[in-house]
C-alpha cells in the first residue's frame, strides 16, 4: 500500500472514531425514486477484482447503505467500503442488491434498490493514462500515471518535474503486456521511450522524408514492429461557443517501424499524397493493419468534409512487408481510433460527424463491429450525449475502457464497459476513487486510458535517465 | 549587586528586542499594506484552496505538506483587503522570533551566543525572507517551511543533549519528520543541529543527502534540486513597483472598479511618457514596456465597454488594443497571457474566452487559478452549459473567498444579457484572426458596439483607411456611429477620393471636425492637433512600433 493511502486510512480511521455515533435510520419513508449517487454506479456490471465502488449521495446529512450482507453508515453522503469487506462481497455474490437510505432535511428516505452484477471475467489489473488540462494546444505540468484498478494505488510513469516540463504523449502497451510499451517525450532531447522488459530505449522514429514525427502508434503482437502515423496536426478554435476546438491534420501517412533493425517500412497505399491516413492498429494476429483514411480537402475551409473511412491492409510479420489489397470496412461516418479486441472477434472505433479529433465532438460515440459478420453495434447502452472516445481493450476481450466527458462536458474520465461472450455491452462505470468526490475537485482530463495486465516496470526517474541517452536513429 | 546589574542588562536587551519586533511589525505591515497590497491579490488568485479532503490529500504527494497546507490555507485570505499584509507580517514576525530563539539556544564553547549577534542574525534571516516575498511568485508555504525547520529544532534540541545513540535517533527522526512536514526547512534544522551536536548530525546529513534524498526522488517525482528546495526558494528581490501597478489595474478591472482603472492609468507615468505626442519618447526598459502594454490594454478594455474607445484611442502613442495578438502557441508576457480571456469575454467571443481562461489557468503553479475558474464558470453561464456550470461553481463553493459569488452567480442577469452577444457563426480558425473574429461577432449581433469599436479602432491604428471605410459602411450605415475619431478618419478617406460635397455631407456630420481639418491643413502638423487622428496618421510611424 502506498504511503499516501496509509495516511488516508489513518485519517479515515480517526474520522470514523470521531463519528462513531452515526445516526441510524428511523421512521423511514419509502421512495420510488432512484438514489442520486455519484458516480452513477446504479445497475452496472462490474468485474470481481475491481476496487471498492465508493460513491457519494449529494446533499445527504447521513446515509446507510446495505450492499448484500454489508451495512455501512456514515455522516454526510460519503460511502466508502473497506477493502477486505469489499473483496468478500464481490467474491461471494454474483448479484448484489444495494439499498440506499439517506437523511435529508431531517427525513430518512429509502430509495429504489439497484444492483451490482459481478462477473468472474477479471479486468486487467492496471490502467495507464495521461493527466492533462482540457486545452490541447497549450499544456503545462503533464503526468502519465499507472493505477491499480484493484485498489487505489497510483504511480507516475512520467512526471513534468523530472521530464523538464516537456510535452508527453500517451503511453501505449503492446498486447496489454506491461513488459512492452512506449511513450513519447517531445521537445529538445526527447524521443520515443520504448520499454522492453523494463529496459528503456530512446528512439528517434523519423526519417527526413516523413511529414512529421510519429504520432499515433500500436504494437504488433510479436512486439517486433509498431505501426504508426506521422501527422501534421493543426489546432483551430471553433467560433461557436459550444464547439470549443477543432483539430485536423493537413498531412498524415502511416508507416511500420521494425524495432529490431531500426528500419522504417512504408507503402504507397499508406502514404498516398492525396489521402490522409491515420490511427493505425495491428490485428491481434498481426496479419492486418487497420487504419482510417480520408481524401484531402481544402483546409480549414472544408473541414466538415473530412470524413475518415475504416480500412485495412495486409501485413506479413515474417517478412516485414505491407500488402497491397486495401479492404474498406466502414464508411458511414468519420472513424477514429480503431482497436481490435485481443480475441480478434470485434473492432471498436469512434464515430463522429466529421474530422479526426473527437474529444470536442459531443456526437462522438463508440461503435463496435463484429469482424465475422460485419454487423455494427451502436452501443446505445454505452454512449452518452458527450464525447465518448479513446478506448482500449482488456487482455481477455471482455472489458474495454474509454474516456468520456459525460459528467461535465469538459474533463474526460475513464469508464469501463463489460462485453459478454456474445458481444453484448453493458452499462459502463467510472474508475472508482478512494474519495468519491475526487472527480469534483479534479482539474485534469484522464487522457488515452490503456489497460495492462500488470504493473509497468519503470518509473518517472527511469524515463528521466533514458532521456539522457542518445536517440537511436531509424532509416528506410 | 552583580545580579541586579545582569538583570538590568537583560531587561535592556529585552526592551531592544521588543522595540525591534514592534518596529519590524509596523514597518513590514505599512510597507506591504500601503505600497505592495496588490501583490497579495495576485498571489491569492494563483491558487484554488478547496475545503475538501481530496484537495488536502493531494498535498501528501510532495514533501512539506504541513507547510503547504498552512501556507495555502492562509494565502486564500489574501483576497480580502489588509489580510495579506496582516498574515505576512504575523508570519514574518513569528519567523523572526523562532530564528531568535533557535539561534539563542545554541552554545559555542559552552557559552551561549551573544544576544546582539543572535538578534542581528535573526533579523537578517527575516529580512531575507521579506525580500523573497517581494517577488510575486514566492509562496507563503516557503516561509512556513523555514519556520517549521526552526520550530523542529527548538522542540528537539534539548533531547539532542542525551547520550549519542539517543541523540542520533533524535536527529535522524527529526530530519525525516522535518522533511516530510516542512520540506526544505530541514536544512535550517540540520544547520542548527550541526552547531548543537555536530558529531551526531554530520553522519545524519551525509546519510540524508546521499542515501535518503535519492531514494525520495522516485517517491516524490522531483529532481534533486527540487527535492532540496521544496516548496520553493528564491533569491533576493528588490521591490517591483511596476508589477504592483500592473496588479493594481488587474485587481480594479477584475473587481469591476473601472473608474479606478482609468484613474490609475491617467496617473501612470509609464503611460504619460508615451503621451508626448509626436515628440521623442523616453527609452523604457523591457519590463516597463511590458507593463505599459498591459496597462494600455486594460485601459482600452474599460473604455471600450463604456462605449468610448474611439474617444480615447489617441490618448496614448502607440496604443495597444490586443487585437493583433496571437494566442495559440503564444509567447506573450505572462500577465498579458493571463488577461487575454478578458478581451475575448468583453467582445463576446466566449469560445476564445474559455480557451484563454484554460490557458491562463495552466500558467500558474499547480494549474489552479481562482480567477480563471471564475471566468470558466461565467463562460458556462453565458452558454447555459449547466454541466460545466456545476463543475466550476461546485469548485468555487468549496472555497472561502468565492463561495458567496458561486451561490449568487446563477441568478445574475448579466450572463443572460451577455449571451445575446456571443458568436453564432460556426467556423474554425487556426490563427487568432481578430478581423474575422470581430466581423463574425458583428454578423451575429450588429449591436455589439464593443466588437465594432475594436474592429474600427484596430483598422485605424494600422492606418488602414480603406478597410476602415469598408467596415464603417458595412456596420454603421443602419446605426451611424458618430465619433470624432471616425469622422476624422472619414475625412482622410474623402480627401483621398477627392469626394464630392454630397459625399462629404453624407459622412461628416460634425461640422467642427471639418472646420478643424481645414485649420490642420493650413497649419500642418502643429502639436495643437495632437489629439486628432490626422496628426497620428501623418506624424506617427507605426513601423517603428
């Protein structure tokens, strides 16, 4: 347990002692209304290994919660479960009935029951994300962190203090493997920091003929290759107050990098001068590269004509060659971030009306395609009226995490969604926090969440040390 | 007799000590309250202390949590008049007393240090801290860190006199505890401990520096320098009265005391130097130029919202409107950067106002600026974006200074009025094309006089008479905006076009302007016409500015 958690537990224990005389419900009024809890954990499907789903009943003077055979009473609206009781609760129950009784304005009210459906399909135990202000083009004091989702432990993978306050891009693992991952540290002396079994390498994944440095990337299942896009990214302010920001690419191409020979592999199909190719991802068997592509349009004037389709092209890992046959998979709306589930059954992607930067598009939703049948599920149960995007799968393909702005329209938070073996998606839930009001006070977006099977074996000091290494060059 | 004499000596020294303390308190309070009070307002803004456990628990992520907790908690009261000077004076006085006590408890060759030496040393330590507080970025937490180190020594120094194993334990545990609670205050603790028990302290210093601090690097995610200086140290600073006036104008603008902004600007020597119209200008330092720019920017912002920007545009040469400022990826001076959202909010570009506020927020330590959170709440209120309103007002409700404002803001009718002026055009712009922004605002609401004046005045400052005339025709035909400045500019266009009398009649409604123009033509660029646009157009060279 981290030192911070020990302090919190000590303070919590002290608080519990001070508030030992928590009121007990009496003269309870039954209500047909749902309890207004935050985060909204009502009727959600949760993994057996998730951290306690602490929540708050806003405006309550006291609250009693009965979850299975567990009863919690507290002054104020905070409901925080002890780790041991919570573990037992999940291990012993498949369906947990939760009854919330709250004291408001001197009256105890019992709200409509809700349920937690516990599934034995565990979630990957770690989550990585970047913490950034929702401003995009100007940043300051960035952090990339990993969080154990089975408890509340959080560690820095990269920290502005140790990385000279430089821009850092999202940390991405290969096949949810903690021993294989990469992140970018931008600016002078920066580079791609590659983690191979805890050994860090600094790479300069750029050749002179590329339009820009590498931006979005994914690992091949073997770990030998990454597929990446090189994008000239332009941020532009939207004049309409509700729309905030549009970001588009004026140039973008897709390449493959061989991490063993430091060689860049390219294809005319993926660097067509008349097309914008981006968001590449390998299929779990390594035989295809999925990507998004749009014909170039006049920018910024015709930005609403930027419509990216979902396509794929073969790749041979044995020879390191890109095929020539391009399959078009989806053309209905503008597609971003395609991610194939590790079992190869489904592909999850973001759709929006136009463009390539969904985080400020309220209509941006997650859609899921069955790769066997081609059927597309619009995931009604999952999406919200705000941006839902930047998703990744768990290693068992039963869970995905995504960043959603559904709470306030500004700050992205990680939401987890269960997908059963038949491909049915269930109501998602927000990453639990020790203090359920954590998100109220947080002024950072959780950006690009990625699930990982275990703890990443490096920290921010290791990244600082790796930055002092000479960058390994790449060539054609 | 001897005892009596010693007692009298002691009394005299105590009297001197009292006099020094009283003198320090009076001078310190008067200086900070009378000459430096707006620095407090600025410092108070640059944090957002929340009365919540989740906020307080964040302080445990770094060393010196106790110093930061006390410092940040008290800094929020800087918002209130006189509170800053009072808090700082009390803190510095306590620091002086702690330093006096700690140094006074030291023994050198079994003798206590001379009390005069102790008094002077304590005064020097305190004056150094005073000097640090003259810098707008220096935090009260740092003073508390130093105080913590001294306090820790005072508490533990008697225990250090035990046998060496106990003394070693006391110094070692004191060092760790002191670092955890007070960060860099540990150096004060170790420095004093070296004097007290150097044989025990020396190995502790070595262990702490070479074993414990490197280990803490990954725990606290700080560089070695950061670990040694947390929560922050500063070098000596002289009073910065330029910044004080900048902060004064910012404070008056933000609190809605616009008359004071105008009054301060009019009495400002920096701006008045620039009003020697046409004559050679005094050389300003870079800092003074930055201050002058911010002050003119705020002054014009006030006058524009009062509807009299065209009447005052020629008051200062060269003037500065902020309309040609790049915001995206900008390299602006910090205060200008922090105030850009005020301009966009004033003209009604809520999208850019919100963006400017976000950018301003990330430019302060901890990325939490109270004023910009307030502005973000205002933007959300204007847009009627209830989810965002709740987010930001929820934060402000957890503060002491802004709680009342957060409660009353949703019922403030001004935000509904402001909503009438927001940009309704849907387009994107990768640059801060101010012309495009203002014409869009005028297309959305032609009654947006603030945007109109900024648009026309920007053209005139650039001496772009043709564009001015085109936009004047476009936006002032239905509702003529008769202003002396615009009339004078129209005269230039009419002269250039060799316009007919009918056209002169159509545009020039102010007969005095036409008469004066004839006088100006006769007399040439006489400084008595320095208040006219013609004089600016003919004499002032915009290329040099």
